[in-house]
């Protein structure tokens, strides 16, 4: 039966589902690690100083991003040489290994230093796997529908919203239904076990994917990494800059439960409920944003949104800090999620249009993961440092505005340096 199914081409919807499942697993694991950071810190990184414990936890979270560019280079090049399908099967398998380690490893109290080292190694494996996921899966999507790149590629990020939503529901339900001591001791592991169920589904579905004619009929290069780093450095910098504000906002949203508990002194379930709002918005709005970018142009859509991040970031955080309430937190999260959905609904298609087919997966993987490493993975740690250094609870907005300026400058550079390309694609 498997042979019969392989001969029948998958529909676009089936391709979207099969491609996106692995991406959902990646971001589900990232989200639950960030959401349950308070409990992971107590179990694996115990110190007398709470801030130091949190910094160690998020430092481990961020350190995994140091290997993402390496994963992007190795797995991106693998996707450009051996095919998108082969790379996507490999990334899901690696992600499952990392998730299993975190779900099963004993705590610091039971095995000492082996526990935090084990968590660190698991995050490195996950980081390496995630490094190749974005480039291969985005390339697979847009190459199957070259005239609907915005819509198809947006599902890459819509599944991030869905993963955030699932992680938020887990956090909210566990915070409401479990005693606080049980949640802190072992309940936080339950979402990781759930994540292990997503992996086999991803492996099964991806077995039936086939590389698109756009890839199989294209002229390939034997040295995609050397080509990207040697002759496409400007394209690489553009892809990193365009990504900057999107990835910073993503990790700000994942920091919300911790922000609600530590800075606003709200209960844990409130932070998770706010994250559910973000997850719904990101999941629902992102495909519409991708479709819109096919109609009006990606640069216009993303530039307006980045400008809104810049001018509304500080007022939004200041309001929730000065008017602490559940409704104010929900408004802040909802606004950030809405702007993010509109911005990154267009982003993967724009990044795919920057690179040629022969180096597309490698270029996107390296650009995406360097950008996420620098401006995303360490966002929670940077925010905690800013809060401590400035004494202002609105400090997260400073980082948001900084990244918005970088992305705006990049989008302006694209509009000035690629005018001929802009006239022939939806990038304008």
C-alpha cells in the first residue's frame, strides 16, 4: 500500500500538513521550554539567587542557538544536494531525540551536574535539528506553488503559532488543574511527552513527500555552503536583517508567562492564558498575511508593520506595567501577536525569493539561524538583564524597538538595491 500511495502525488494541502508537522514539533519544544522555565530552573539549575538561576536556564536555552547556524549549514547543504525530503526526515528524527532527553532525564537533586549537562546536550541536539528545518521546509512549500509563495510559505510560521497555542493550552491547563508543588516537581514534563507523539506522525507523513520539479529540474551546485558564504554574503545579510524584529517578538511572547509571574506578580495561569491569545492570533492571521503579501507586495506590508513595532512598543509595555491587570496583559500580547503575524506571514516567501534554487535551502537556513541565534535565542536572557540593569519593567520594549530599527533599515536596503527584482515578483 505504501508503494501505491507514493505513486499518487500529494495535494497542496497534504504537502502543507506533512511539511509543517515537523516545524510544529520544533516550536512546540521551544515554547514549552520557555513557558516552563521557572520550573526547569528549580529542577536543573538551582542556585541561591533566583535571577542567576533564571539566567542559567535561559542561557542554556540560548546556547542551543549557537549550534543552529552549524545545523543550518550542514542540513541546508544536505537539502540542496540530496533533496528537501531527505533533510526533513532527518530533522524530525533529531528533534525527537532531544525532546526525549528533556522528558526523561532525572533532576539535579538526583544525579547532580549530569542533569543540567544533559539538558544542555538535549538543547544542542534540538538546536542543530532546528537549524535545518526552516530552509528545507520553506523551500519544499514554495517550490510546489511558485505563484502562491506568500500563502504557502506562511504556513511555515502559522504552525509556529499553532505550536505556541498548544504549549499555552498545556501550561494553562496544568497550572489550573495541578497542585503547584506537583507542577513544579514533575508536571512540567507532561508537555515534553506529548511532543514525543508529534515526532512519529511527522516521520510518517514526510515519507510520502516528493521534491518539486522546481528543485529536481534545476541546476545544482556541489558547494552550496561555499557559494552562499563566498558570493552571496549580501543576500545573507539581507535575510538576517529582515528576520530580526520577527524573531525578537516571537521570544518576547514566549517570555510572557515568566514576565507575568516575576514582574507583574500575576498568577501562572494568567500568563499562559495570554499566550493562548497569542497562539490563536498567530495561527489564524498568518496565512491571511501570507495571502495579502502575494497581492500587495511583501516589502510594503513588512515595512509598515515594523514601523508600528517601533512606535508602539514602549507605550504598550508602559501601559501594562502602570495598569497591571489581566485585560491589559491580554491587550499587549494580542497587539504584539497581531503585528508579528502580519510581518512574518510575508517573511518566509521574501527570504525564499532572495536566494536562487541551487542554494535556497542553505541560504535560508544559514540566514534564518544566524538571525534567530543573535536576535532570538538570547532574547529572554537579554530582557532579564535589561530589567535588572535599568530597573524599568518596560525594558522589554527597548529591545523590541532596537530590532524594529534594524529590520526597517534592511527592508529599505532591499527596496533600493533590488528594483528590477521588485517589478517582477511580489517582493515589492
